[in-house]
């Protein structure tokens, strides 16, 4: 690895982390152009000049069974970063979400004397709250993006900052629904449904057939319906196109302008994840689906302590949009809920109204620049007067 004045290892193991990591790198470079970021990331981070030793597309899996299937790839990535931490320690390790991998890496960093900044907290408020004690031993500073997360770390004595939610700076749509639809060569006069199958290949294998089945049923009911799908940076078109071809469905696949695409839709079918918050911030009604392997699901059901799985519902504090979990995540029930969103205007309008309240609960914007300032302070406390950041308030 080439020598650089200031080296920061960064780990973004999934598509959402790649987006947030890229914004963080850009803001950090504005503060110090000499910083060299390297580690795990995807296309978005590469576009900032970050050196991705491992592509996040190879790391994006969820669930115990799914992780075991990809164990060799994940283990090799861990060994690569471990050796660098021990033999060529950087000034700082920035971890973005992805807790199963990142907390193990934090332990190595602690042994190597490398400071750790964790950006986007593991969801300890949802399950296994006892992990906070372990995290406090391994992490030097936690940057949280949901205001109710901070107290968990404050009680454990871990320095923590609520930095605002990065999605607030990313989601901005000025186009009307008709203009957005036309920009994707869709007919604004016909119904449009967005299909969000996820960013992990394991999600595609498990949930895309269900989504395709729901889309086929919707096509039977609504003859002029149109479908559009945003392709995550961790996937290729070849990963998904065969599913639609086999079902005889015509789907517009887009690689960019996801928020304009969401605005174009009348309703969305989405897997659970960060994207549900993006959809909520645009204001498009959706149905959230979630399905794991039977073993993983039985384990999760015993551990999860929150009533909702959809991030937009968790932030809202109520079930604003319907969640179809495990066996309920089937084509019939998904199509029925989407059909209701398309036909029942009062129902549709009530959900849009409640979604508008989600943004207000996420505090201020500026998360990426706030975390960049934290990173520079941890690298060199002498920069604290100009670069430090202690937190924002919603």
C-alpha cells in the first residue's frame, strides 16, 4: 500500500453504508485534502477516490444462515484488514453500521492502538441491548443518527454524538409526480409501482421471486400498470432481469436518481431497510416486506424488542405503512395491500400525511460534515477548536 500522510481505514459493508461513506469521505476531503481513505466500500466510495480493497458487493449478506454461506469471502476480508491494522496501523478506523463484522474489527483496532469512530450505531435499542457494554470497551466515539439512540451509550460511559440523519441531506425532490414519471419514460396517466428488492444477493434470492409474484398479480388486476426498479450499486442487472423475463413482466430498471423515481410512483413494494426511510421522506406510500431463513427468523423473533421492523415506522413511533413478515410476505397479501393503496384514495392520503411527520423527527441535516469533523478531531485532538463536533439536537 502506498504511503500517504494521513491514512483512515473505513468499512462500509453494504449499499447504504457505501452511500453514507462516500458523503463522509467527500466532506472530510474538504477539511483535509491529504486524507487517504481505504478499506471496504462500493462504487460510490470509489468515485470519491477512496481505495476499496474489498468490494462491499461481496460482503452484503444478512442472517445467520446467509453469513455462513459467504463465510470464506467475509473471513478473507477480515484477515486482510486485520493485517493492515496490526502491521500498518492507520490514524483512525471508521466503521459504518455492519455490526457483526465491524465489532470484531474494532477489537483488533483496540489491540493495535487505533482509535475507532463508529458511524450509524448497531441497533441495540431493538435487540440484544446488553451489547452496549462490549461496544463501549471497543469504540472511542459513537456517532448516532437517531436521537433516541444516544442515551444507550451515555449510560454506558461511551462518548456519543447525535449527528443528524444523513438521509436528510440526500433526499430532495423538486419534481412533480408527472414530471418524474415522464423523466423515466413512464406514462404519468397510468399507475406506477416501485419495486425495491434490496441490495444484498441473499435478499434477491429470497424476496425477488415474491415481489415478482406480487407484480404479476397486480398486472392481472390493473392492465395498464407500470413497474420500475432501482438497481443497488452492489448488484448487476443480470442478477435480477431473468426473474422478470421468466414472468413475462416489463420492468424499467434504473441506476440513478432514486428519489425522483420514488416520486414517480403511486406505491412501492420494499424490503425492510434504510430505503424505507428514503421512501418515507419522499412521501410515497409503501408496503414493507421481510423474510429470513426459518432458523434466522426464529432466533430474531426471540431477540427483537421493538414492535416494528420498518425504519420509517420505528422513527414514526407507529405502524404508518403495513409490514408483511415471513409467511405473510407472499404475493397475494403484497398485491392486496398495493391494490388498496392504488384504489382507496383516502387510505393513500392518510399514509402520505403521516409520512410527512417522519422528517421532523430526524433532527437537522449535515450528518456527513459533522462526522467528518469528529474524525479529524479523533485523528488529531489539536484540530478540536476548528473541527470538533459534539452533537445536534432534534
